[in-house]
C-alpha cells in the first residue's frame, strides 16, 4: 500500500515521536511511506536517516495565532496551494491512503475526499476553543474520514460531543519501544554540576502556557523551602510564537527565589539520558493533555510521575502506586501531596518499578503496533 502521511510539526516531541514509530511499523508491514511536513527540521532529518522519503509542502497548519481575519485568509491561501500540490502528489505516488497526524492538519481530509482516497486521522489532542474549529474538524471526521484513531478515552469523549458517531473512532493507546531504556547510564548530572545526592525534579515538554511550566515553578518554589538539596530542570524549546514565555519563566523563578536552582536545557534529543538523571518527572499541564508520551517514557525508565489530575494522565497513572495525581492551580496542595515522595528515595524507586510493570501490562508496544497497523 502507498501511504501519504501528513504531519503538523518538524520538531520531535510527543505526537511526532509516535509518528516515527507509526512510520516504522507501516514499513515493517511492507507499505511504502511518504511523509510530508511544512518545514525542514529534526523530524525530517530523523526520517531521512531511516531511509524514509520526505517532502516539504506548507500544509496550512492550524494554530491559535491564525484566529483573526488576516490569519484566516492566510490559512485559506496556504491551504489552497497545499491542496493542489498534494492532489498532484497523490496522483504521482498512486497513493492508496492519506494518514493525517494531529488535528492541526486539516488539509489531509479535504484532499482525500476530493481524490476519492481513504483517510485515517490520528488524533492526539482535544481542542477547547475556538468552537468553530472543533465543528470544522468534526465535519471532516464525519464526511471525509474513514476512521479517527484517538489516543485516550479523554480524547474520544471530547470529539464524540461534536461527531456523535462512535463508529468513526478507534481508541488505540500509544506505546513505545522500551528496549532503549535498558541503558541506565546518564551523564546529565555531571553536565550541569548536579550532585548524585541532590534531589532532581524535572519537566519535559514543549514550552507552552498550556503545558504548565509556570505552575511547575510555583510548586518548585514551595518544595525548595523544605528541601534545600532540590534542583529543578525544564527541558524543551518554546512552541513557535511562544518564545517570550522563557522570559516569563525566568521572572517567575526569581520571584520564587529559586533562579539559581532552575536549569533550562532547551530542546534535547537524549531524553533517556535526562530521565535516568531525574528522581521525579512532573507533568504540570493546566489543561487536558491527551496521552503524554513523556509519561510512557518515564514509566519505561522506572521513574515515578507526578501529573496534574486531567486528561490522559488519569488513564495512565495509578495514584499512590505508579505515581501521583495533583490538583491544578493549587501549588501548596500539590507540593504537600508530593512530600512523602520527595522525602523517601525507596518509595520513589518502588513507584518507578511498579510504573514500568504497569507500562508493560497496559500500554505495551506490541499491542500498539498490532492495533495501529490493523487500523489501516
């Protein structure tokens, strides 16, 4: 089968990491895969290393910054050009299936309908507003999509409110290959001068106001007062258009009097190296995060995860067993719930081991691979 895959971003974060896995699994089944993204970047480099054919076509990706009259006209213009470029590509490649990754890619459903091709949509996120975008996506699912693969019950319930047709959806939990996590070595602490006896708490993910890095710093400010050996690390680059958030985070760290105890690493490709150095991973998202890949990675690394009580984290973490679920917008309560875990290294190790076991039982790579390849 000839599969045309459309992806929203060229950076390698959660949904894009899963896409790389999907591409690999499709290839193992003997399918020919061509991946189209809007701009060059780490994803293109990684795919080309794997021998995957890629093309750069501006796809008219939907972002919040385009929710204005000029922005809407810009997206219509870019998507119109993308439509004709993709239709030509579909004919040239004799495409059998168009596979869109994330709801930011609308054009795939439109091209599939116009070309009479099958369309599968891998949906990793919920969208709260603007509602008009939700309704457009729902229409495209109903009329232009054979199947929408959703990554969690949270995502399924959100889109069911708009689509109202369960037959359009398939729930497939993401899975990751745990083999690379067998390596427990890490040079991360030495790189940043962090002692082995210091408590290291980190957040990994794209810098975005929805991801809650500011909330993490508020919690960190409270933890720092009781744990003078604690250090905090923020791993990730800013989401395009949100670079100004770095300055806000630095200002907040100074207000919490922890500016000398916070490390900003920027984008890292060696996430296993980072996780191996951490004592606790925190996912401080302030709005529902559908099914965070970084939680799977932390589980594979046998690390306890502390996540806000929302989205896919509720489906992934067994509270008090494999990690903790903390409240949103209440840093004092969140820090209080973390105290036992912060004080007890044996408890952290036990939770981490239980998390790894839970990953194997509930979110195995084999299950994900079988279901995702069967879905097409």
